[in-house]
């Protein structure tokens, strides 16, 4: 892991936990959350380790980042983001369904999982009348699994939910899986269960939800957040992508045209890499470096 980027010498020094690298240019692609002066993590469990995480995962810049860039970084809202994988005994939704929107409910969108499996069908053989041959065809079948997309504000609400009253395990939900969940996750399961029962007009018993697995990007070291919020921050995004000496920056948060997307991050990275190549190919007397 990189702990310091130092531009005081003729080359840029990049210090990791164990090794020092010297280079002509550096491209920083860490999430905006890792560049903020103060890391904001949601949920009581994460708040306890905020200080420890900041000490181990933040990058020191020498000289410090410009006031304009740091102001733009701190102004950007980077909410938490995650997913919950829900397993059922059988699907209660139509086989043709691919996704469903949750409106104002606890989850904004659920994705249906389709699995292609080979099946054999009989097919007439025109050359030999009366005979059939078997042909393997890949059919798409719906698995009894839903992915709940826990977008920023929805997940933030889950993490801040009042769990003092305690959540009750839904009917048929696996007891060992339930005991592994923390308080906010248990409450989230109950809320999602109620939402799905209403959406598909079934009872809790008929829903047959048995297992849930949560994934939260703020639990992942050196990420700690989801995409930057798609708010009116075009000027901040442009300020973020400006170079700081020999250090360049790229990522979805630096792309003013394609924000909140993987393609935006890739496009930004390609553009900054091209800048480095062009810069290094210029005659030395033109760049002065």
C-alpha cells in the first residue's frame, strides 16, 4: 500500500509500506473517499475504527494538495454502497422478470439472476422420417436468488436505523445465517422481507426467504465508499482531474461527462495515461523536466 507521494526531488518518490519507488510521473486512481481530509464511514461498527483506518490507509502528499483540489475533494459526497444477495427456496416472481424497482421502499432495485443450463430436446430429422435426434440447447432459467442494490442514501438509512427494539427472524429464515448478521443487517432483512411480500403479493411464509449475504464497499480497505454522488459538482470534478506537479489523478469522480460509472473511471484513466505518455515524449527542453 502507498503511504506517501513526495515531489521534492527531481523524481517523484512513492513510498509503500515496504518499498520506495522513484518515477517521473504518478497516476493516482484511489477513490475520492481515500483523498478526503476526514474519512466518513456510516454505522456504529465503522465509526469505532475510523481513526485507525485513516492512519493505515490514507496517502500523505508532499507538498500537500492545493487548496482548490482539497476543497473540491471535501465537497464531493461519496456515500456508502453495497449489495445484499437474497436466497429463497423457490422464486415467487415471474420467470420473465429481470429486475424490479422498489420505489420508496428500503431497496430501490432488485436484480433477478438468470442461469443458462444445457437441456436436451428432440428435433425431427428430415433425412430419416419418423426418427428424432437430440439437440442440446441452452435455456435461461430463473434462480431463486435476488440481488438487492443498496444505493447510497438507502444503505445510509439502513446503517443508521434504530435497532434498539430488536428484529425478529422471518419465517423459514435459516437460524445460523440469522445469528451471523449484525443488528442493522437483521433489521434490513425484515424490511426487505416486508417490501418483497408487498411487491409480489405473498405472505412471509410463502416468500420462503432463507439466507442473505451482505456486501458493503465501505468494509473494503482502500475503497471505503461507493461512487461519488451524481450531484451538481461539474466544477469540482474538473478541479479534481487537474495535475498537481508531476502527480495526475483519475477515476469516476474526476470525469465530468460520465460520472457514477465504471466507463467514466476507465475513460478518465485512459485520458490521464495519454497525458503522461505525451508529456514524457516531448523534448526535454519543451517540458523542462
